[in-house]
C-alpha cells in the first residue's frame, strides 16, 4: 500500500500545491495529487492549477482568512517558479 508520502514523492507538485487543489475541489489529498499531476500534462491544465490557487486566495480574502491567504501567496509563488503559465501561441 502506498503512503501519502509515496504519492507526494511521485507528483511534480509540492504538498502545499496539492493541498490547495484538494481544498479547491473538495477532494482527498491523494486524488488531488493525481489530478494535479494530470493537469500538469497540458498548458490548459497548468492554467487551471494556477486558477485554483488564485481562487483559493480570493476565497480566503473574502472570508477574512488573511493568514491562509498569505500561505497561498507563498504556494502560488512556488507554482509560478516551477510551473509557469504557458506563453500564448502565436496566431
């Protein structure tokens, strides 16, 4: 049986990013890790992960969870470094 650490070690996202996906989608961490890994496979998916974390930040701000919003800023900065938004294709 795989442990949660095994799942996290397999994924190209860090724990904070996976937790943010789980929070956004209201799903268990292991499912969020699988979902995140799949999303990283396409430019649209990378954009979706970015959007999820931004939406989590907005929700935290809207509900007065300023500490959580600050945590999400750090998580988003890491995501931007490791998985930047794809450049638009030239038409």
